[in-house]
């Protein structure tokens, strides 16, 4: 694996961890967050573990659900 791919994977994992903390600050559970945003459970799981690079539209739904701007999602 090349350096760029490793950096991307590291970033996505860090982003997922940061996002999970934000979710738990506002919601009692991930399920409550999912109900609020309409995001699929598998999609959120893949984002939180850094498996996928989320689409901008998904980031917008996440930010709206948390009551923050998309910019505030990034550490």
C-alpha cells in the first residue's frame, strides 16, 4: 500500500472516531441519531470505522442531524 492510501485510511479512521464522539454528545445512542437523520445503519458503521469515504450529501445529513456545519465535523 502506498503512502497516500495509508494517509487516507488514517484520516478516515480519525474522522470516524471524532464523529462517533460528536454523535454520543448529542444523542443517547447511534440508533437515535439514525432515526433523526435517516442514514442507514450500515452506512454509518462504515463511516465510523473508516471503511468508506462519505459523500458530501451524507456529510450534510450528518451535520444537520448534529446541528453543526459540515466544516465542524472535521477535527
